[in-house]
C-alpha cells in the first residue's frame, strides 16, 4: 500500500538557517506532489506543487525538489524566521488501485520550530 | 474575500447524539471534501463530493453522513454510530474535477469535536 513518510515529527533550527524537510513515498511514481503549511488550530494552506517532470520549484524563500528515482521530495526554507514555525504537510495522489476514495494522501507532517 | 467557512469552531457531543458540522464555500468550486485529523496522523478522507447531489465515501466513512444540496454547502453529520468522534474536522474544496490535475485544496479552519 502507499506510504508517505515525513522526516521526524519535529525539527528545531536556528533563525537564519535553512530548514530542510523530507517527504518520502513508496511503491509508485506520483504525477505530482504538494506541500501545505498548517498552523495550530487552523486548516492547511497550500504552498507549492511540483510535477514529476520538474526537478525543482521555487517561491520566494521556498524551494521544493522532486527526485522520482529516490522517491523523495525535499522542502527548503532559506533564511528561516520564527514566523515560519508551523507544521508542514506533503500530499500526493494515490497510486492506481490504492483507493477509489482518496483524492490525495497527506503525510502526518513535520512540526518546524525556528528559534530566535 | 473568497474562502471556506466552518462552524462551529468547537462542538461537544453527548452520548447517543448526532451532531452536524457546517461547511460553506464561496469559491465556486465543484469539489468538496471532509477530513478528520488526529494527533500525529495525516488527514484522513471521510467523504467527498464532485458535484451537487452526488457524493462518495472516503477511507473512513463509517459513522458519518453528508449531503450536497447546494454547490456552496457540504455539511457533515457525525452520528452516534461513530464511537470515537473526538478529532479535528477539516472541510476543503478544490476546482478539480474529472482526472486528477493536482489543483490545490482550500481548507476551512476546522471544527474541534469532543465528547461530553
């Protein structure tokens, strides 16, 4: 069955450093992968989508890579700020035959804390 | 501003009681979704609807029911048959219909349901 793993439940880094979050998946090659940000008590907010034919996508201080050989996406926040502290979720479409129901599958998220 | 409104923000259920969570969107999206989020777990799909008067079960539909009488509205009823209803419930919508296109999901700010 499809499995999404996000590295560690929590990641703590110093302000100004680059935060790198990992999303690993198994068993098939998704057509795309999405990243969302979720603040406590709020719904997730879409950040970036990267398609299987794209190696890298950037948006301001955010960069996402998609390595279909390693079956991994990396999410980078450069020049991190305390305001970047949140939980970050990756999401991808289910493989054929996995489930007729799920439109996309979400990882459990990585809680990122940026300390001043 | 366009968006998704969920109400109430907090809800308490008594034993044997059905409760209904509201979800309204003014984004003119065809597709709407209900997810359940438990601590340390990814979002799990309860029900989704791609068009008015039609909806499909998600991965954990047992103990829940929905209706889609209007494009803007997708209420979720948590029935007494749902034995472990305590969770954070998220409603989402997307412009995506038909083949998966990777369009982002837009989320409300959730309803936290607890048992009395």
